[in-house]
């Protein structure tokens, strides 16, 4: 029998943590500043994570932001023990983990610049949900930003149909592995039954997608005893009850309407009421999940970010530039296929600099010549905002430099080495998860900054024998270091 106590289910089926870049203080500070807050600098901030699990999200932040302070709270004894063991191994002292229900956690009022709760709100019962909002409001500094993710309606209704079927098929008194096996059996049946039905094939595709979910996700998301879904307006009402207001979605591009037909943009969506527009967007998108940023209701916010604010921020882009057309136009295409075409020389030069610097993050104010006209600066900011809206570029609160493959003693963080030892997923310096194959994991484990090329080759010889021929090892090493640098894993020397 599986006990239904908070935390116990997570003790039985662990939920391995990972970095979520949308919760990083850089993301929260960027959006805070864009909409008018004086957000704390990510490199010197205080961040609280509610439901932090095994520290998979907090620990990489703590490693890369040594002058910031982090606190994680979780009710699962096993998760907190794992987080503390990793903290000790990493030898860092700017992060602390507390084993407590967030309902019993009482931080000093206003003591955190950022509060995050990812994957928690929808999966706890109503009193804890309310406590999550109350603790966030209490902990948050006057100019602070809170991040809360949750399941949304109406899109979530489709998932609820499957969840209801699975929960009626699975015996909750069975051991978790038995429950997972029954759920997967049923999903396979549903997928086959609905595959060719014109009305139901969408549900069939959803069943196929759930079949691919990890045990942790299927058990703690779909089969969870609590899985609250709510309309955006209900969520913002709940926040308002605790003195908090909507700031933005953590993904800036999700708030944009450019992808919709003109009739809709100029019609139903042409409202000045941001909350109403967001609610309508959920209906048009059938959105199932939100990652919403909140701040104290006492702050006056801008409806849209003023262009000149961009000049105080920084930018990065992983994109390609086309050759210039005879008329001077260049098309920039992002990793997600979105593009921007321009013939404006200052914009082309700025974007080419940003792309060449990837994965580095450059100050926007340094993208134009010092004697650039105000009008040109404005045009560059406008182009960057368009790129940000289309997820072709990312905007950041602080610039950052990373290591290159040319370093004589290449180095990754202690966290990346620890993660490479544990599995395939490691956090990069942009707080993204990077998946490594076994030879790359062996290499990352050696990159503590003490080894030159000869020492790396000696260390790798046995570890990667088989997948990499000995005669090709030196070539493979150079290629792999270039890839690690491009993946933002190498520290600046
Ligand atoms: C789905 S997991 C998400 C973990 C992590 N935030 C992530 O996204 O990877 C939910 C987490 O919330 C924790 N949790 C559940 N109820 C809680 C409570 N009442 N107080 C504190 N943590 C709680 C669980 O132990 C678990 O670690």
C-alpha cells in the first residue's frame, strides 16, 4: 500500500531534478526589468525554491552564481537528503535545503528577490496550494519576482479524460511499479483503439505521448492523487487574494500574438486588458500548462516593454545569417525556424556580432558604434525585441562570457562533473539541460581544469575505448571540446 502522505510518494518514486532555465534568476530579472521592476542582479540575489526536490534546479544555479544565496524547501526526506549530500560533495556554502512542508515554512517577510515553485502548485491539495501563494507573497521583496507553474484549462481537459480512464484502471493500493505497468498497458490499448478514429485520434496521439513519459512524470503528473487544472483568470484571482499581480509569462514568446491571423489580432485580441488577452490566448492555443511570473500588486507595471529598456540589458542568439541579397537584405533564422529579414546595416552588424559570439551574452548597449544615431539604436532595439518575441534571440539581465575549446586546461563546473558521473543529463552555464553520450560524459568528468591535452588523452584512453578508436582520439577530443564550448559547458578561463 502506498501511503498518501505528502512527500511519501516522492520518496517511493523519486522525481529526478534538472535545470529549468525559465526559473533562473536571469530570466526572472530580465522580465521584471522589462516590465518596470528594479529587479535584483542575478549574480547577487536571494532565491527561494518551494518543492525543490533533489536540488537538480538549485544546485547548478548555486555553483554558477557564487555571490547569490539559495534556499530550497521540500517535504520529501529522500529528496532533501540527496540535495544535501550533493551540496556537501560540491563543497559550496551558498545553498541550504530544508525538509519541511511549505505550509509550515515561514520565511522572513521580504527576504527573497526571487521565489520559484516549478511543478508543485497543481499537484498539492488546496490548503497547500494556498500556502504556496501565501509563502511566495510573504517571502518576496518589494521588487521581487515569483515564478509559479501550473496546469491550465481549457487545454488540460483532454489530459483529464486520459487521467480519469487511467486512474479508474489502476489500483492505487498497488506498488508504484505495478501501477505504472497497468497505466502503460491501458495507454497502449487506447492508442491502438483511437489511432484511426477521425474524432479521437488527437486523444490517441496524447496517449502515445504519455506512453513515452518517464516513470516519474507518468506517476507524479498523470496518476497523481491531486492534479488541479484551472483557468488563468482563476490563478490570477488567487494571486490577487495574496496581494500579487501578473507580471509576464516566463517565456516571452508565449505572450505574443504575431502567429495569429490579422482578423483575430485586430479583433478579439485587440484588448488593452492584458489578463483578458492571456485568457483568450489559452483558449486559442488550448494551453495545458503555464509558467507565470508574479510580483507585488503595489508595483506599477508597463503593458509592453519600452524599447529603451532593452539598451540596459544583454542578448544572445543561436541563429544563422544568410548571405546578403543583391538588395542588401539578410535573413536571420533561429534554431526554432523563426526568422527576421532586414536591410538595415546597423541591425545586420549587431545581429552578426551576437550570433558569432554564441553562446556568450553581450550587452545590448555595446552592439552599436559609440557615435550611433539615437534612431539607429532604437531600430536595433526594435529588431531585438522582435527576435525575442519569436524566440530567435534571448534577452538577459547580465552579460556572460564562456570558455572556448582553445583553453589549454578546459574546465566545467563541479556540478557538471557530478552530473556526468550520475547520468546523461548535465546543466550548462546557461542553465539548460544538455544530454551527453557516454564518451562525452567520460570527457566532462575529466574537465576539472588540471588537465592539458596530453593528460586528457591519457585519461580518456581507457574510458572511451570502443566507441572511439585510439588512433582518432586526439581528433575526437578537439571536436568534443568544440561541441562542449558551443553547448555553453566550458567555463571562461
Ligand atoms: C513534481 S515534483 C517537482 C520537483 C521540482 N520542482 C521539479 O520540477 O523538478 C513536486 C515536488 O514538490 C514536493 N512537495 C509536495 N508537497 C509538498 C509540500 N507540502 N511542501 C513542500 N514540498 C512539497 C515533492 O516532494 C516534490 O519534490
